[in-house]
C-alpha cells in the first residue's frame, strides 16, 4: 500500500524511519533526524527536510552516505548483493546488460574516479525523466565529472543521491509527476527541429524564421490546439499566440509566455519551459471544464536571443509596440535580410503595428523560466521567486600603452596595456562581490598583434555590469569606470570606452511576486527570493504592465545555453502546480 504524509506524520519515530527505509542507501540516520521536522505539509516538504538533514551533516557523515552507495556496474552488481532499489535502478539503465567493452570501460572509469576522489561515482541513473539514462549518456557523464574539483564533485554526488531518493519516495508514495512528464516530453519532441549544419552534429539551434523555427511554431500551435485553447494563431512576427477565454467576454487578460528560439548549440528548456508549463495548465482547465474570471493568453515569443539577426526581444517587443523597422534590412550570415526571411515565412509588415497590446486590457505578465544558474541547485531548492531582473550596462573599451621589447624593458618602465586591463578585471570582480548581488564580467580580451616577446601596447576588452536595481547598477558602473581612469593614470596608459547597451532593471510587481510566493508556499516548498541576472521577455513586458517571474531549478549545476541544460520531471511538476495555484488564487481574488 502506498505511503501517505498523514501516515508519516502520525508514526512513532522508529516507525517513521522504518517506513522510509531504503530511501537513502544504508543510511537510516537521515530519516531518523528528519522525523523531528514534522508535521510535513506535502511530499515536497518531506523531500526538502531530508535534504536539509544531509546538508547539515558533518563532512564525514556526508562521505559515509556517498560511500554507502555501490559503484555502477560494479562488484556488488556482479555478486548480486545490491539492494532491491539499486538493482531496479541499474537494471532500468541497462547496466545489467553491458557488452564486455562497455563493462570494461565502466570498470576503468570507476577505478579512475575512486582514485581521484576517494568515493564511488554516484549518478541517478533513472535520469531527469525517471525512465532511465542510456549507457552512452552514463559513460559521457562519468568522463565529464572526472574533471571536476573534489569539493564540487562531492556536492554533485550528494545532489544525485537526493535525486535517487526523490524517485524512490515517489515510488513509495505511489506518485507519478504526470504533468511534469508531459511537459518534459514536449520539450524533447520540440527539440527535433534544428537549423541546418547543427542537426548533423546533434546540436540544437533554432534561429529566427529558419525552416526549423517555423516548424517549431507549427508544433507549439498544434500543442495549444490539442490542449483546448479557444484560439491559436501565428502572428505577424512569428509569435505563437493561444487564448483561453474567461467567463465573461469583457474580462481582462493574464498574459504569460516565453521564447522558443535558441542560442547556437543551446539547451532545450531556455524559454520553452515558459510556454509549455502554462499550456499544461490550460489543458487541465479544459479537461475539468473550467473557465476563469479572466482570459488567459499564452505567447511563444518568436525571438529573444538575437542570433540570426541582432534584434533581441523582437517577439515581446512587438507586443509592447517596440518593433524597430530598421531590423528589416539587417542581413544574416548568408546575406538574407530579415525582410526576405519574413516574405518566405508569409509574414506581412503591415500587420506588425496591430500586435501592440493595450495594457489596460491586461492584468499583468508572468513568466516561468529555467534558472540558468547554480543557485537553486546549490541550495537544493526546486523553485525560486524572482525579485527583479537585473539592469545592465555593457561597454567595449581599449587601453593603449606602449609596445616594447619584453626582455629589455624594465618592469618599472613598462606601459603594459594588458596588465592595466587585468588590474581592472580584478577590481571589477571584487567591487561587484561587495554588493552581494551585482555581477561584473570581462568576457572578451584581445591583444592586437600580440607576440610572446612584446609588452602589450594595446588591449581591447568588453565590460558587462549588472545589478538588481538601477541605482546599484549606476554606482557599480561609476566605481568601475573611475577605477579604470585611476589605473590608466597610475600606469601611464590611456583608454577609450564606449557604451554598447544599457537596460533598466525590471523589479517584480509586489502583488504579482506575492502571488508566486503564496503558490510556492502552498506546495510546502521553502521560499527563496532571488534576482535574475539574465534578461527575459518579462523585461519588455515590464515596460507596459506589471510582471513577475518564477524560476525552476536546472540540473547539471544549473548550466544553460548548453546541451547539458535540463530539469527534472519533479521540478517541472512543481512549476505546473505553482502556476495552477496562482491561477486559482487569482480567480478567488476576482470573485471577491
């Protein structure tokens, strides 16, 4: 019989631990300590309590937990001494049916890993969907993680142990994250479309109005129709727009969505998660025969990344009335103008102005997005509440010194341009860290005509500064630029600096942020408030209506804009449930 939270809350401490036996491999102390955190409000609450026990354990206890797990396809599997849970998991991944070559490869990796880290390689082999990883994927992950620093890899091992425990708990409770599975599958199905030159390499790249991009739009539109939207269209810039009408034709509209284009060789979840999560919500409303006291509009924005043409936020910008006609004459790498690409797609320029939304008809804009960072992963939290989208400013600059002979120029006579920029980089790093939530990056460095035996006379660089509010951004910027002046004066060099981009911060509307917080809290998930360092479509909508975002944890240390970008079916399930609660709570507000 399946476990229940009520049963666990009522159990005596020893019985509580017995009911959770096998959740964490040979480590009953975790359940024993977690019993003190009762009562649990939900399965998600229980999972987090167990994670917290491990997080607060000593390093020796954590290492003991890791070492309690068997090697993959190791001696315990061969001797058939694995626990029932591990036997099932390794079997599901096909590890019990390795070829001799695969078995030898995994054995060597086990030996190399143990020699480097002193504990066995731990991987949740049932994977982010719970259905099992392939052997090739397991071996690739093994090889990648061998290069991690020891402290980082210990954390990665523990995160995989928690994922193993999560799946085992679902089994004990008879729970299937069905909505999370569906949304996860939709991402996989959409990822079959990729631009020429990338498909052959197994890479995901979908740029504005390519054949793959148009195929994505059609597939998203079909998904919306299948879900039960009342109307679905692909608009004059390629946005996919679905509407689920409210109980009254005069009702205002809640707007949501995100983008479906990608960076080159990108991930499957950036942007697209914010399209498919609300589609799942509409499908459930339709199945229940429910209407809300407001209309619900989901938009798959055609372009946000600015990869084929330098026109970022084109899709959401069209809804705010900020489509720049100059974009139409931009050319891609093959010399095709945006105007020509639009003609091929059958999109009409004269229809673009009609896309501008009337803010008075909208309640606001909410967006679900994969975090694109390591914070939620390191905190072991599935969801995060976005407080603000960082404002940013970018510069391209150059320091000009004097190129001279590396052997004959004394250190105190040098006018080294690269050393000046290096000093600036270190200052920017330290100055941003002082704020706690600002970031500073020099992502491009170039020494023109550089040589191994020449003191650099010139050094070109980029500078990217971001902060959660404009005053903080501006103070950071002023300090870094002032330090650049001081460094140049001290080193006897000069500089040029040109601003290339400036974006205002987009703080979340307090009432909409609170709605996300109420929904997440109702799931039993601890609240974590955090700024967004990356730009999102919500930034554009912020210009005309209130907005707030919800972040979803990514696996693989939260990496994004990368093929390793992913999330689990459980975390996606919680995101869908949080969105459903937000919709229901908003409906209750409108009823009173």
